[in-house]
């Protein structure tokens, strides 16, 4: 149910209550008065239920009970409607609160999702950059080679050859066995190295570098072995000369085959040594390139520091200029304030003079009006006197005698009065002219004062406009100062980033130099050099 239906029901209940009260008042007026203690009022009527009096007595009671029932039903319906409306309002409020909460939750979830997406994107970017840097480092720099593995993989058997040198009687058998063991043990790691190289080319380039390092340890071994074999060879020849030729031929052929194999391996090792020397030269060239880059970064850092100093000096100069401009602006503003204060004082003085002149003008206008009234009154009196004189002249013409003399005397007196009045009129007219002149002068002064006030107002407006322009210029200067400050902060950040990059490059160069020294120590140990 809508609110309109609820309002209609409330109005109907009000109307129904008014009708009910009217009906009850009519019933109270039409019904007999049992309240006065009439005992026959409670008894049934003697006419019986069929009489019209009984019917007329029962009709109001039945109608009132029906009205009461209907009123109760209406009130119940109204209460139910009110309860439903309150429940609907509660549900609507609950739904609005729920929707607001859901919106807040979803907004938070969206914000978290967006932040997570942004973090994931940044992490992906960082991962890609790290992968690129790692691949570049793998291409440019070989990994450090393990020294322990190379030491573990050194070929045994050389102490036996030394023993053979010490004991020349056992050279024939022990040298062959030692050479065979060396070759057997030599073949297995070379095969394993070849297989590992093929697998590492497919799987991981890091294994290739490790296997190359493992294979690089062989030249020293072969050098030692060959040198020891060369030292052993004269003993073998001497022993071969002393022994009979028939017993030495198979051993000599086997040793010759082993020597050929050793020569082949030696050539291979020489080739590998040349390749390693080339690799070392390449690393030295890369190190020189990195040193050159380091020097360039140093120079760029010095240039950036110089630019920073120049920008800092420019910023200081601009700040000093702006501070000087601000001082000048403050001085000009103070002078403008003084001029405005003086102009305001002058304006107030002129306004006070204007008000005094207006007061004088009003007084003069009042005096002028009074003089005009007096002039009109005197003119009326003059006209009356002229009329009276005209009448007297007529009477004198008609009758000459003592009355005429008296009238002549009176006429002379009246003439004197008329002359006096004319004289007073002239004085009043002169006063009127003087007052009008003063009034015109006062009006001119008022006009001049108004013109000066207008000029002063225009001057004040011009000063305000100039002040607004100066404030705009000051705002522009402040904005430029903020921009310069931001640019200075950006330059500082870039310098810090360059310093951090320079430190990273120095650390990388140090690591690479240490790695190169370790590789050189591994490739050319001090025993081999000696």
C-alpha cells in the first residue's frame, strides 16, 4: 500500500469519527432520559416488539453498534496499514544500508584488485628487466669456475712416474701401467665432458661454462704428464738399448702409440690454450670498455655536478631577484596604501564639505521660499493700496470738501507707506538676488566636489587594478619559483640515481676483475709458470 492510500484511510477515519460523534449526540438528544432514575425505562414496552415505538427505540442502538463495529474495523485496518508501512520503511532502510555496505565492500575489493594488478604488472616488468639483465650478463661475462672440481679431477698416476724416475729398474712396467691408467682415466672425463657439453648446450648455458672450465684444467695436467714422460723417455731409451730388441719391440710400439696420442692431446690443449688466451683478451677488452664507460660516467657525473651547481646558482640568483621584486612590490604596495589612505581621507573631507554645502543650500532654499512668500504678500498689499487709491481718486473727483482733504492726507500717508513698502521690496529683492548668487556658488562648489570625488574614485579603482596586476605578477613569480624548486628536486633525484648506477657499475667491475684474477690464477697457476 502506498502512502496516499494511508493518508486517505486516515482522512476517512477522521470523517467517520466526526459522523459517529454527531450520531451519538443525536441519539443522546432523541433517547429518553434513564439517567434521572425512571424505573420504567428499563422495563419492556407494553406495546410489544411489533409496536412502532419499540422499533423506533431499537434503531438508534443498532445503528450505533454497527457504527462502532465499523469504526473498530477501520481502526484495525489503519493500524495494520501503519504497521505494514513501518515494516516496509524498515525493510527499505535495511536494503539501502545493505546496498551501501555492499558498494563500500565492492569498492574496497575493486581498489585491492586494481592495486594487486598494478603490483603484478610492476613485478612482471621487474622480472622481465631482471631476466634481460641476467641474459646480458650471461652473454657478456662467464661464470666463475669451481676450483675444487678441477683439483679433484686432476689425473693421478704422475707420482708413479716420479717413482719410476727414482727407481729406474721398474720403469718398463710401471711407466706403461701409469700411462695406461692416465689414458683410461683421461678418456672417461673427456667423454663425460663431451656428453655434458652436448646436454648443456640443449638444457642450460651455465653448464657449458662449467664444463669448459673443467676441460680447461687439462692442459696443466698434460704439461706435467708430458714433461714427466719426456724426463722418463731417456731412461726408457737407455733401458731399451741395454735390453734385447726382441723383448722391447712391442713395448716401444705401444709407447710410440701412446706418445702419438699424447701429441694429439697436446695439440688440442694448445688450441684450447689459444682459445682461452683469445677469451682472456676479449675479457680484457671488455674490462677496458667497462673502464672507459666508468670514466665516461665519471665525466658525466662531473658535468652533471657542474650543471647542478650552475642551476643552483641560477636558482639563487632568481630567488634573489624574486626577493628584490617582492621587496619592491611590498614598498610599492605600502606607497599605494598610503596614497589610498590619503585619498580616502580627502574623500571623507570632501564628503563632509559636500554635506555642509547641502545643508547651506537647503537653508538658502528655505530663506528663498520665505522671501518669495513675503514678496507675494507685499505685491498683494500694493495691489490693494492701488485699488484703494484709485477709489479715493474717484471719490475726490465726485466730492470736494473736508472729506477730500482728509482723504488726501490719508492718501499721502498711504503713498508714504507704499514708498516704504517699495523700498522694503527692493531690499528684499536685493537680498533674494544675493542669496540666489550664494546658492549658485554653493551649487558650483558641490558640482566641483562631486567631480573631484569621481576623479578620486577613478584613481582608487586604477590603484586597485594596478594592485591586482601586481598580485598576479607575484603569483606568477611564485609559480616559477615552485617550478624551479621541482626541477631542482628532479635534478637531485637524477644525480642520486646516477650515483647509485655508478656504484653498481663499480661493484660489477670489481667483481669481474676478481673473477678474471681467479680465472687467471686457475688457468696459469704459479707452479705452471715456474
